[in-house]
C-alpha cells in the first residue's frame, strides 16, 4: 500500500478486472491537487487514463454517503448537456477498497482559481467566454428534469425555501461552542437579515438539480474558454437553481472591482459584467428572475455564516489564524452586501 493511499492498488486492479475495465497493472499513479476532502488519484491502465475519487484516509462519518450520492448524480448527468466528468463505474461495496469510490474520465484543462492558462491570461475575449460558458452550464443543469434521470429522490423539495434561514441561523448559533470566538457582533444584525429572508420568501419555485457550491473555482476550462466540466458535486441536491446562480453572482466582479469575497482569479478584467451574466442565464434558462435579489441575500447570508465558522474555529485554535482572519473580513463584507441588497429591494 502506498503511504499516501488508504487502499491497495492490487485490490483496485482486481475490482477493475471483475468489471472488465482494462487489463494489466495500474501505472503512472499520481495524486491530484484540489480534492481537499477526498482523494483524487489519476492513473493509467491498459493504455487508458482514469481518475479515482475515494474518501480520505481518515474519513468523515458521512464520506461514504457523499461519494455514493456523487455516483448517483453523475450517473444521472450521463448523456446530458451539462459539462461534467463522465462516470466510468462506481462501487458502494466498502469491502473492496475500504470505502465507497468511483472511477471517472480525466478532464484535461485548467482551474481558474489555481492558475489561468496562458491564453486565458493573455486574452480578455477568452475570459469573457469563460463567464458566459459558466452561465450556459448552469442553465443546462437547471433544464434537467430530475424525474427523467431517476433523481426524483435525490433531495427533499418540500419546504426547501422554508428551511434555508433556520438552517443557517442554527449554524451560526452553534459557533458558540468554540472557546475564544468573539461572537457575531462584528457581522452586524444578522438576525435582521434572517427575518427579512423569512418575510420576503418567494411563494413558489421552479425546482431542479442544484450543485450547492457553484462558483468558478469548481470549473475546469479549455484554453479557449470552453467549460469542460463542473466538478466537486458533493453538496448537490434538489432545490431552486437560483441558489446556484446567486452563489456565483455574489462573488462575481463588476468593472474589475475586487471585494473580500470576490472570486480568487488573478485577472478580473475581461470577464462579463454581472448584468451580462444575468441576461445570459435568463436567455438560456427561460427562468423568472424577479426573485433574484432574495436569493442573493440568501447567498450572502449563507456564505458569510460559513466563513465566520472558519473564523470561530481559528479563534479556538482549530484552524489557521490568517485564513480565519481573512474569511472573517469576507463574512463582514458579505453581510454588509446583504443589507445593501435589502435596501435596494
């Protein structure tokens, strides 16, 4: 067993034999960066490249369930217009490699938050296309009928919007367990934002599959700006796709202005404006966007609370202090942005 892997390559090879996926030894093994919660391992067998996704050596209690849901989701996306890593095969028998895992096709491209490719860095037109492709991919995801791809039980649609505020308010309250956390005072009146969300909740929604963490850091692009794959589906569920749209919009720069919560891409010029992104999504999806401000406030509320969680853990000595301080600043800015959107609504 490799020191970096919690399973034997021989066991993987034997399982692939049983699935009739290639023959011979597993070669050219390397771990990929970007999988902070799970193992991503690229390898070659019988002249074909694969990527394996497997829980970490010290998995969370939910790791197997999360990976099994990813298998289900990627299976449902097979044959769709949604750019995604193609599923080759999955295994939910934990006796094989000690955990649920799956194989997918490699996607050769670049992640903009790691580094822009040279063509993307040099050409504003490529960056512009990247933004529009992001909207096209999101619209394609929202167009899928979960029933048609056997994902009707992939999430609980009833009460989806009703649950949002309470869930994240409880998350914020739970940070009090971290000794040393200074509390939510620096975030301003978070409770008032929650009350506004409850009082102005849309009366209905057009349901679909949602990614759950839709932003440019979870995209793989080709050098010409084509969106090759949306990745990291571990938070996917059923709900209102405007949750995903608002998540990307709040981190999107306008006129190249960088905020503490702006997407972490080296060059911001050249990308479409926020208004152009909204128009593109509206055109491609045909969805009613009249409630978009509500979803943007929700996105600021959720992400701000998530960021503050890292700050709370950092103050308790359980996370890096510099990261905690940076995310605290972003949390404050996000809640301030939520209040600005409310004032305009």
